[in-house]
C-alpha cells in the first residue's frame, strides 16, 4: 500500500476482468463484444491520451486475440 502516484502500474483483478465482463455483461446482452472490448481497451487509452489500439502500419503490436467460447476456472493460488 502506498500513494497512488507511487504505486506500480496495473489493475487489481485483471485476471478475472474479461471473464466477468463476458459472464455478466456480454452473455446477458447488456453489451456486445465490440462494445465490451472498446470499454476495456481503446476507450481508456483515449481518456489517457495514448495512441493505442489500432492496427495501423507502424503502430505498437498491442493486440490480444481471445476466444469468446473458451471456458476457464480461476484458481486463486
């Protein structure tokens, strides 16, 4: 625990974020996959003024491929 400006980068619960979004927002129809992914990736990048999340020539290779049909179990260990 420390001041926000001294804390390391990262998101608490990132390991479970996609599963929660899929289970509680996409599957019930509150969001489609495109909207959910934008809310988790490109929208925060825009808020922070980061040029991220494009597939343009010369852009960072910051792409993640997911299988929306994949199932997994979160193991807290």
